[in-house]
């Protein structure tokens, strides 16, 4: 039964029906692939911001419900695109650490939200508005911050911008010779699209900065 139902969890109709909070991550992957990670982060932050404003200023139940839906989509886009962006931009030796920091930041954010809830509960009739509306702070950080971020070389390769991707890789690595790492990214993309072989991907690299050196 586990084997039969495992593939079902990747179906859009199934996720929409039973796990709607999960589905936005699937849509976020499409946006990230077509327009890049930074615009996925921007879109998620903007949805998060609007949802927080609706919740904080709610005058009716529908505003709370609609606001929560937007927050769900915003979280889905952010949780999909931010770790991906970090992984693609960071040198291999820092990649794991940066993604752990991202997870730690989420945990710290949960703690901060609960502390805020504790104090806002003592503020009277408007405390709940502060708790719900405070979500606009991280939303603005994501939305505004994403506009200053460069595109990742991986996302440029996905869209066929090979020359721009190589130039971007030179800028973020700070060196002129990025041929080997760039070739690895291209091969990885070809394998993902079914146009390359796994053996080609797993060839030994002589570049110490590459992620899959053996």
C-alpha cells in the first residue's frame, strides 16, 4: 500500500484536496524554474506581506481566511526558493552551514512569534492584531531584500542563458577561471532534463571548489 500511494502524494489534485498548505511549494518550483529564484522569493514575500496586512486589519472572518491562504502561499514560495538560492550561490564548503542557519532562523522565528503572542495577549482587545500584523516585518525583509539579489547561475542555465550564467559565476566566485564548475552545472542540468548520463555527472573533478569532488 505504501508503494502504491507514494506516487499519489506528488499529484497536484491530491495535494490540493488533502494537503493544500503543501501545494504552493509545487507552484513555487515552477516560478523558480521559469523566472529565477529571486523572483520566487519576491513573489512569496509579497503574498506574505499582503496576508499579514489582511490578518492584522481584519474586520470580518473572510479577511482572516483569505489572509491565511495568502500566508500559506507566501511560506510555500519562501521555503522552496530560499534554501535553493542559498545552495546555488554558496561555495560548496559553506553550503551545508548556510542551510542549517536557514533552518535555525525558522526555529528562532517560531520562538519569537510565541514570545510576541505571550506579551500581546496582555495588551487587551488589540493585541491579536499586533501578533498577526507583525508577520509583515519578515515579509518586507524578504520582499525588499530579494530585489537586491543577483540571479543564480543555475537559474540562468535553466533558461538557456549560458553566457550570462558563466559571467555571473565569475562574479560570485571572485575568480576568472570557473570553467570546471560551470561545466558541472551544465552537465547536472542535462542529466536532470534526461539529456546526459549519470556517469558523466559523477566524473572526478580536479576543481577543489566543486561540490561533488571525490
